[in-house]
C-alpha cells in the first residue's frame, strides 16, 4: 500500500474525483442556466468560471490518461510480492477488483481523451458552441471515473500477500473459458488478415482524409474498429512472436525489461491511435456549426494523421518483430 | 458603433468593502466621433472606459462592437480585439523608463508578429507626424511633458486602431499642452478615428472637437450633451 506509485495513483484519483464533482456541479448549472444572449450576472459568472473549470479539468483528465500507464506499471512492479504472479496479469488477479479497475481505466482513458478533444475544439470558437455538450458528456463520464476510483481503492486495500494468484500463462491460455481466452484462441491466419486489412484501411483512409478532407466518415468507423482488432491481434498472435512461445498470449509481459519495455510504446501507440481516431468521429456532427466550421475540419484532419501514424507505429513494431524473430507460428 | 447594454461593475462583490462602480449603464458610442465621459472622481468613468476597451470584464451587461458581442469572448479572442481595435492613452502615460522613445512606441506592435522593420517604419512615421523625429532615440525620462504625451499618443496609434481610448489624458499637463493634445485628437477624428475620453478637465469637454458629452455620477449616466 505504501508503494510510491500506489500513493500517487490513490492521491491523484481522489483529487481527480474532487475536481470532477466540482466541475459536474458547475456543469449542471451550465446545462440549466446557460444563455449566451443574456448579460445577467449569473451568465457572466458562468462564462468566467467555465474558463477556469475547463482548464483545471483538462489538467485533471490529463492525469487520467497518464494514470492508466502508471496503474499498469504499478501492477507489473508489484508482481514480486505475490506468489504465483509473474507479471501484471497475476497482480491484477490477486482480488476481484484488479481487472475491473483496468477495464474502467481503459474506458476512462478513451472518455477523457474525447472530452479533451471536445474541449480543445470548443475553446477555439468564440461562442462556446460545445459548452452544453461537453458538460453533458462530463456528467456521463463522471460515474465511470468515480467507479474506477472506488474499484482502484478496493483493489489496493484488498491486496493480501498470502494469496496465491495465477500467472499469465493460466489467465491467457486458450483452454480456459474467459473472454481473453476466447481471443487467445482466435485462429492466427484469419486474425492476421483482419489485422493487416484493418491497418491498411485505417492508414490509407486516414492519409486520404488528411490530404483531401474526404472520407472522414469512413475513417471514423474504421479507426475504432482498428483499435478492437489490434487488441485482439496483440493477444491472439503478436504477443506470441515476442515471447517466441506458441501458447503464451499475455499482453503484460511485453511491459517488462526482458522485452525492452516495448509494451509501453505499443500501448501508447494503440491507445493514442484509438483515442484520436474516435475523436475524428465524435467531432463529425460539429463541422456544420458556424463558429467551428473552420476549426473542426482542420482539427479532424490533424487527429486522423496522428491516429494513422500511431496505428502505423503499432503495426510496424509488431511486424518488425514478426519478421526478425526465428519463431514461426504457423505450422506449429 | 460601440454599444453598452445594462452595464454593471461591482468590485469586491459579497465582501464588506463591496463597491458598485458602474450601475445599469446603457449607452451607444458613435463611430468617427469624439465622445467624452465627464464626471467627478469616483463617478465610474475610468471603469466604464476599461470595460469599453476590454481591459476589464463587467459584472453584468454586454458590450457590442459593430454588432459583435465582446464580453462573452474568451481571453484568447479578446486579446486580439484589444490589440487591433483599441489604442490606449493612460492618465500617467505609463511609458517605460530606460528604453528609447521609439522603442516605447513600438512595444504594443511586437505581439502582432509584424516584421520589426515595418513596425519601426510605422513608429517613425508617427514620430514625424508629431514632430518627435529628433527624439526617437532619446530615453523616455529625458523628454519634456509635451514630448512624453506625444510619445504616448504615438504608442496608442502604432497598431492603427479604430478606437482611441484616453483616460484623463490632460490630468498632468498644463493648459498649453492640454490644448495641443486636443488639437491632435481633433486631427485624428478628422482622419476617421473614434475617440472616447474620460475627463473632468474643461479644456477637454469644452473643446470644439468634442461631439458628445456623457455625464456620469455615482456609476450612472445622469445626462448627455451633443455639441
């Protein structure tokens, strides 16, 4: 419990929750009282305050993005304390709260990234065109982040060193009946075809959208699909090439020193590509708002470029490993 | 056209020393005219001028510039409008000692990103216009009161603003320099500039260059006179 990163995560999450509760109260006032046509004292106070709240919230949600990686690092680092754990997979399994916390952290990473993108677009217009939408969205996101903080607290408080946990070889084996096992058991060749098809479609459509501004809707659909396919590919066959073991599907071992911490780079690329790709789609309905008509298309094209580059990076790291290792998956 | 609607400014709201500087002012300021806000100290002239020039935000009410609402604008938009639309002449002139007169005049143009040579050319033109050509490289503390005043005017005009705002500009000038100042204002008005001044100096509000006088007292408008 007194591990520095555990303290950092706990303190950071509690501060984030306090910030979110204050911002949500402000958001409720915005949703109920906002009227840009009015010059009332209340309206002017809301305008002044929203500037401050948005800025503080942007920093708080920036922490939310970082906290996912800090959480994974913590889980990985703590595995030495638990019998049976060989990486983060085992540490997350020491009690029932580990994996739900991780799932919520990933979901909230994407939630937070989308809010930051909306906030960035809103701040570039002179008439607060997304103010109600971004605070409405904040109210949807808030319960998820609160739930994550509760689960994370329970997870850290309920860690018992005498518990014998399972190693990743058991958790991500093809034989068990969990969702991850189902993904691990996916046939490699069809999964490879799906992965490289999704990669090509995403990168080509992203490049075209960045160059010409056309095909944004297609990219908005294919970019989130690429995220899901990449996660499945990572568990199904990419991880096998890193470990050079045909049955070891753990997505956490690649975070360790033995693999040059390459997992962090891959997850940054994957999550960054996913968040920016989803951002393109989220902004699509706002292109026609007059004050955003010059801002949003430019921002979308930039996001599509970032998303494509990050997905390309993920695919390149995976492919280089697959081509340079002596391990051969097919024919095993 | 600058329009102020139901303008209110409260300082230290909710505290024992709460003070309402401007209360319920609705007024329009016409383009290419010289308007004077006249009133005793504490009547709200300077506060109103600060709000018009986007240097202070009101507690309630709206400011419109050519139909565009300004008070709701986030700071990043307001900065650009303030820089490109308004030129300011302050009561104490607020020139920076230790640097030359022309550098003082050039300062507000630096954030615009214009090339330095172009800014210097514009400043030199203004210095020639105000008979300051020989004083360009002189430090500001070496200049006489009249020269200092003209440097302040040159600085206010460096970004070619549409509106010139002057807060008690003759407060520290003798009668000759005050009349000279009003002559310069008259010539700027003839060139199409909108000028708004706060003053309780008779040399200012009795000047033939003034088109309209808005009388203020206790934060409110108590009368208007069109010259």
